[in-house]
C-alpha cells in the first residue's frame, strides 16, 4: 500500500468520524431549537463530511491501480483532500456561528476567487486519479 493510499484512507476515516460528530451537533441543534432544526451549516457539514469520507475511500481504491510515482500520487490525492477538509471546516465555522443561511449571498474573496482553485484542484486531482486507473486497467 502506497503512502498516498494510506493517507487517503486515513482522511476517509477522519471525515467519517467528523461526520458522526457533526451528527451529534445536528441532533443537539434539533433538540434545542424552537423549530426543531439544526443550524443550516451544521447540517451541511454533517452531510459533506459523510460524503467526502466515501469520496476519499473511492479515491484510495483507485489509487491502488495508479501508474504515477509516489510524489504525483501524493499531490493528486492531497489537493482534493485538503479542499475537502477546508470545506468541512468552513461549514462547521458557519454552523457554529449560525449567522449565515447562504455563504454566497454576500460574496467575499474566498467565495469568489477561492472557488476557482477548489474547482480545479478537486476535479483535476480526482480526474488524474481516475485517468491513472483507466490507463492501467483499460489501455494497457
């Protein structure tokens, strides 16, 4: 198992655990709210963490067939994982503050220019991982 696969599996587990913790916060929010609703971004953090945990698991499995060097594997998995973690952290921050219903309503630097690297990094990294799988399993 390569270092990139190990790191990606670890990230998957951390995201899963984070999603479960977010579920507790979501439950607390539901039970203490007069409307029985958790703060919006706690709900988003809960779902995102769970979904990213499975995304990382898929990435780890695809990486096991990677033709790339360990350095390339670390970059193409590390970039999306960092953006996944940053997104979850931002959702938690917004949920704990409970001030925002839509982080894009009043766009700032992160919600405008910060989205471009996120899009390129996530799609580029995962695309490279998928291409590595295709190239070793279908094109050779």
